[in-house]
C-alpha cells in the first residue's frame, strides 16, 4: 500500500492546479486547499496540526520583511512611468534614429524594450504600449507581421530579467530563505545572505546578452531576408529626422533614473527599499512635469543627486560638524522638495496619481495574499513530509545535482504555461530550491536561471502572457498563427541565452561577487 503522505502530497498539488484553472483567486486557492487537506490529514492522524501554529509567524515575517517592502515601491515606479508617456517618447526618439535603416524599427523596439524593462519592469505595460505605438507603423512600412509580433513580444519580456525586475525582487526573498535553510541543514550556522543587489548585479550581463542576441538576429534578417523588414517609404523619411540634442532630452531622464536606482543599489549607497523610494519619486517627477517640463524634472533629479553626493561622498572625506553638514545637504533637499511638490500636485490633477496608487495597491495586495497562501501551502507540504519526498526524487534523477536542475527548469518551463510567475516563485521555488542549494549549486546562478526560464515561458504559446497582452492590442489582420510563428525564433534565442548562462555560470556570478 502506498505511503499515505505521498497520496496527500499528490492530492495537494492536484487540488491546487485544478482550482487555479477554475479562475478562483490564487491566494485563497493556496491557503484553502492547504488548510482543507491539513484538516483531513489531522482527522485521520496523518498530519500534525502543530505545523499550522507557525502561520502567524510567517505572516508577521512577511509584514516585517525589508526585501518585500520594495515591492510596492517598484510597482508604483513602473506604473507611474507607464502612465507618464515615457514609452512613447523613447519609441519616437529611437525610432527616428534607426527608422531610416532597413530593419531599424526592429532595432528601436528592442532597445526601447530594454530601457522600459530597466525603467518599469512591467511586461504587460511594455508590450501593450509598444504594440499600440509601433505596430501600425511597422505594418504600414511593409514589415512582416510575424517579425513585428515577435519583436514586440520579445522586447516586452525583457522586463523579466533586466533589473529592476519584480521577478528578481521576489526571487531575492525566496532564494535567500532557501539558501539559509540549505546552509543550516549542512551545518553552516552563519551563511552568507543573498540580497536583491546580488540578483540585480547577476542579471545585468545576461540581460544585456539577451538584447545583443536579439539585435544580431534582426541584423541577420535585414541582410538575409530584406523583404521582411524594408526601409521606410520615401514620403516618411522626412518625418524621421531628429537632432541629437532632442534625442538626448528624451533619453537622459529615464537613463538618469535607471542609473540612480540601480547605481545606488549596486554601489551600496542605499538599500533596495531606499532606492525604490528614489525611483518612485523620480517617476512622479517625470510624470508630473511631462514633456514640456522635462527640464524641471532633470533639475530636480540633479539636486537630489547632489544631496546624495554631498552626504555619501564629500562629507565622508571632509570632517565638519554635524550642523554644517546638515545645513549644506538641506539646501539641495529643499529645492528638490519644492520641485517634487509641484510634480505631485500635477499628477493628482491629471489623475495619474490616483490610478497609479490604485494599481499599486491592487498588485501589492495580490502579491502578499499569494505569499500568505504559499506560506500555508509550504507548512502543510512540510507536515506531509514533502521535503523528504522532493529530496528523494532529486537524488534519483540521473546526472546528479545538475541533472536535477535541468529537470526542475523543464518543469518550471511547463508550469509557466498555466501559472503566473508570482505563483511559481512563491510555491515551486521554496519547495525545490533548498534541496538544489544543499547540493552545492550557487544561489545567484540558480536565481538567474529561474528568471531566464520564466522569461521564456512568458513568450511560449499557447499560454504565454506576453502573447495575450499583444493580442489585446493587435489589429484583427494579425492572426494568432502569425503571433505564434513570429515569437518562435525569439523563444529559440532566449533558450540559447539560457544555455549559455547554464554552461558558463560566471556570466551571472562574477559581477555580484566582485561588488561584495
């Protein structure tokens, strides 16, 4: 007779998957199914109900987790930037720069996708915005519908890997917990922590590699299949001219914000939560002043940067009294506050602040509800001996830890068809990551591989979320078959980058360890 615990574990995951496909809210599915099976197991003497006593501690731990505090701030930053018109400005500026060349719009979309990924990290907003703004132009110029669909969808998924990605923020918490659990099981009672800055640093080179691979592919298409990406018609070339100063004015604000947020994290100047706060404030400035007042936004960001440089740079080297230091730093801070108040009032007047706050509250509540449900699932999973079952399954996989890693990534790839990345991070990663990390796999490398894997599943038919976003914004003239065939080459390119990082782990690990 099979072990009853195995039957409970099978029922646990089967029930979760079936209820998720019913469309019921994810957080309630995870918690409800877990508690129902825990009660059933306790009734028949197969589950120790004392495991459930840890639920309040798990919830309190999530509420006081400094890493998770950055989630609503990054969501606010991305949502506000998505409503500020920065995407249309970037597409217009870079499109004018590359649009006169064969395949230029494809290059522009990839570069803008990378910039928007580093600015917002929100895939749905990026794909939808670029589809609305650039797809009609590409079709009018004679671009292949398949190439247009594939370029836009693939560029939109860059938000999954290029920092500050919400995927990396959430992975930092789960991987850090799994790493500490694995190290404690191995007898190391002072393990090194895995932080958001480690994952951000580890994702920079793979993210840039992904952009370069996309650009190389589009360059080869322009040479080998020029009919798929023709140059613009003669009557449109006059509209594509743009001066370098005008282009710089469109690029400097988002680039300055990206450098400020990521640079302060990687440089150790600020914590991820503090940097996310700076990003949210910068997004309010860009949205509040708009295109016409972009100089004011630049000035405000410059005064904020000056305050940081004075505090963290100059006064670290010059020994002055605390009163003088505060007085000097207060000057740029007060000027920044005046600009910020003006921008904040403007975002309130145009309705951007209310809509952004509502979306931030909605998405943040969903994330934390899923986290609480996943915590209940994790406790019930452990109560039924799930840790030992996973360890046994991974130990019998041929190829040792790396064979097990390949199987886990393949399973995650398939689950990415039906589950959102948040569910995979909170449910699947805590289950398998401690066992993999206990076998000696680097936690940063594992997190980047998972992120790349989730990015690929975001693009893969028939359930890739990026495809749904694109379909909602694309005209009926582009068929679903065109979308699926268009993304196929980019799926292959993403898998290529995944294999490169898998076989060359230093691509994702050298920078984080160099910055420590």
